[in-house]
C-alpha cells in the first residue's frame, strides 16, 4: 500500500508543476480528453472533492455521482460496504475505502470510483487511528487498491480539520490525474 504524508503531496504537486488550487480543472480536462468519468464516495471529506470537481464548467460531462457517506449505515446500504468489514475493521480502514470505491463505481457506472474515509479531527483520533489518518480507495476497470494518508501533526504542528480535508482532496485529484 502506498503511504503519503502532506509533505509528499506538496512535493508531488511541485514535481509535476501543478497548482493545488486548480487541480480540479486539470482533472476535468484530462477526463474529457480520455472520454472517461469519475465518481466519488466521501466520508471524511464530506463532499469537498465533488464540490471541487463540479465548480469547473463542463464537469457534467465527466462527473455523474458523488455520494457523501458519512455514516456506516449509508456506507453499507448505498455503497455495499460489508457490515463485517465495518464491525471488524471499522470505517477508517483500507478495506472500507476499497469497498466504498467499488460501490460508487458500480452505482454510477463511472470509469473511476474513488473514496475517502478517515479521521479529520480535531477529535475522534485514537492511538491506532490518529487524527490525520485517511484511506483513499481507488477502483478502475483493472484493479482496486488503497492509498494511506498520514496528514496529522507533521512539521511540528497539529493539522486542522480543514487542512486534513483539503490535503485529502488534493491527494485524490492527484490520484485521478496519475490514473489518466
């Protein structure tokens, strides 16, 4: 499993000469060029990725569906995450993220299903699942895989909820670009 920190995400943006504030424009353009569609299943990001994509004119050509699945009940009922996964491993797990991505891809018929589930804080963290731990699920026609994000407290600071959600959305948009 790939693990990225916020510093890794910033370095990837610099390496590829990308601006975090306009990533969604790059994603919509690339999806259009490839004639592909993406769909999102968001928990800890609460619809931020969907919002960023749909703020781009023409996004309706490449984005049909965003599910904000904050509760385990919706993760199960709408996205098909197994109750066993949720009860044994929890909502914040790579398995849950992958099942969410598979579920939204199946629900929408998109080419890429991508999900987020994690602890955005400032409360809710545990020693096993600290604030800033986020799993991204990626589902394409060929494979499904997780990405682990460790976004809490780097560079001697405690990262805020908004920062963790923004960095997660940047990581997701970068992931979509790398797939394309």
